[in-house]
């Protein structure tokens, strides 16, 4: 079985480094590609889909914005399961404030350097507490291009998916401050999980994914 993993906003496979899965699984990390000018989410996902082989049994796991990408890929490729972590399943789960700000296009007025600025508020929102988590988050943000961040934020705010896909498994944390749990219909809820729980609560998340796929 192959599990394709899609990280959050411009992050790479380092976000998944603490996850443990059965040794028989092949893990493939989807690589973000630069979006083309004014590219739609659907067109971007179509280009990204070339990294996935559909001849054998496979599943997709998406983190945060990567969860939205995973859902759109699932519509095209029909994996056995689609897992989203710290993400949203439909447009109705996006906080109303985000949708309101998106409708006003305020996010397009934010300077690029501000999007990449890391402060104690960044750590608070992501729920990172220990040095290793904070350092990884800081490096991920530093390595993400302003162009990709701007495109991804806009794609999230205008995403229109109205219906939860049938093969979805949604894992979310009670302490997620970026995408609050009470707006979602998560299947599994992590007691002390924040938005970066893929790193801090990796053991629990890995067990949920493995068990859902029929592996103990």
C-alpha cells in the first residue's frame, strides 16, 4: 500500500518526520510545484496529480492546506482513503471571518514579508511549545516562497467544495486555533492537539491512520 503525504502551506516532508506506519507501506511525499500566474486550484491539482500512481492500492494524507489539495486529488484519482489532518472538509468548515476577509480581498493587500514573519503569536496559533517544534515551523515558513503563500491563502479562501467526499477521514485537534474544531465534523479528535499536532501528536495520528487502513 502506498501512502501519499501532502504537507501544509509550502512545507515539506519534515512536518511528517515523527509519523510511524507499517513497514510494508511505501511513503511518497508530494512535492509542491510553483503555481502559474492566476492558476486555479483545479488546474494546479491536475498538474500535481502526475506525482501519484494509481495502479496499486493507495491512500492520500493531507495536512492543513494540503488537506484541501488531498480532497481535490481524491475527486480525480479515487484513493482507498483520504485523510486530512488539521484541515477542513468543506467550505462551510472554513471560519466565517476568513471567508469575510477573503470576500474583501484583504489578504491580497498584506505585504509579502509580513506573511513570512514569525513571532510568539505564530507559535501560539500553531500550538508549538517546545524548541524543536518552533524551530521546524520557523524553518518551514522561511523556506516557503511569498508567491506560493499568497496563492495558497487565496485558494483556501475562495475554495468552494460544498459536500464532504465519501472516503474521507478527518483528524483534528481540540486546541487548533487556526481552524477551530467546533467548525468541523472531524471523525477523530486529539485531546491536546493544536494545528501542528502532526508533529507533536504524531504517534496517535499514525495509529489512527494505520487502524483505519486495517493495520494494527
